[in-house]
């Protein structure tokens, strides 16, 4: 068995595990944030909740992006490569947007603390 055949067999399992971890992070963080949102009496201005959820989404996207990168090893056709490239580009854009949202939220939270 060559290393290429070994990788073709094991990478789908590894990517499945990485994507599942990403899903669990999203589900857990969403539930945790929702519970904190209820406890805050539905305070839509609570920046810490937004930042916490955004950080979890960014982390889950990193796991999902890692899975996509591993999938590049077993690509056989140009069509597969184009689809995978589009998915990777979209996930990178989402990651940048979420990081920008986190940075903006942290700055707004600091501004609120300075005014009090």
C-alpha cells in the first residue's frame, strides 16, 4: 500500500472528525450564548455575548477550513478543485468577517467602559 492510497482512505475520516468538531463547537456555543442571553433578560446590546459567539464561530470555521485543506490532498479532477477552492474562499472570507466583528465588538465594549 502506497502512502497515496493510505491518505485516500484515511483523509475522509479525518475531515469528517474535523467538521464534526466544528459543528459541536457551533452547537455548544450557540446554546451557551442563548442561555446567557435569556439570563440577561434579552439584552440585545450585550456585546460580550456577541463577541463570545463570534469567537466560537471563528474557531469552528478554523476546524472546517482545516478539513477543506486536507481534502485538497485527494482531489482528482479540476471540477473538484474548483468547488473546493470556492468553499475555501468563502470560509476564509467568513473568518475575516467574524474576526472583524470580534475586533469591532471588543472596541465598542472598551468604549462603553471608558464612558462609565
